C-alpha cells in the first residue's frame, strides 16, 4: 500500500490467489490476507480446517468475527446455549430452540462480541473458510502463537492454549481438539 506523507492511503491492497503469509501446522493452515498493517477495521485470513479439527466453543468480549465457508463443510455454533456444558458443544441448544448447523459453501456466520461460537470439521475432507476478525491485529498474533503451540502435531497443550487465549480476549468454554 502506498500512503501520502499525512498517512492517507493512495492505493488499495491486492492479494492474488495463493498469496499472503502462510502459517501451517498439522492442525491448521492459515493464510494472512489483510493485516492490521493494512486495515483499521479487520484482519482477514483464509483458513483450511483439516478433518477432525474442533476449535472448541469460546467467546470474545471485544472481538467480532465473520466466517464465510468457501469449500467443504463445518459444524458451526453461534448462540448462547441454555446451559454451557464443559464439553460437546455440538449438543447445545439456544433458548429459542436453535441448534448447531452444518455450514456448506456459501454459508456466512457473523459472531458479535459476547456470543459463544465454535466450528469443527467432522468430515473426511478439509474445509476452507474466509475469516475476518475485528479489531485487528489481535487475531493475527493469536494465530501465530497458537500455531506455534500446535506445530509438533501431538496432542494439544491445553494449559498453554488456555493461557494464550486469556491474553487474547478468548474465554474457552470447551477444549480445542484435533486428530
């Protein structure tokens, strides 16, 4: 991006297909498309969710998130349940009778601050999601540090993930899991 001396942008940002900074582990593959260096409103990522990955139900007090399923299928939660049980968010039900849905390509999920949410890939094929988090750059830093924790491919270090999430406005309600 090009800016004037006053800091005003004079050119937009164009990120071609397949471009962007990539962070990859056996648990996730994240491509940073738009970062806090480029936008005051949101960080944008392309995320490949492998079979068996479950981010676990969680909630943010300040962040708003938007998910758009590009490929594959995900089970998705985006509501306050009648009861927050410590595991199996897939069985939760909202006060209005809402349940977890199977999101397919073209599905949009908007999660306001304070709304519990989760996604998991229960299928045998990867899913690809366009993901936006506001405000930037917290999710950029969070992804970088989470992927460092998950890099060895072994069972997740839940204590390290819990401490990381606390620092980045994430209250974990059920555990993160991956095969």
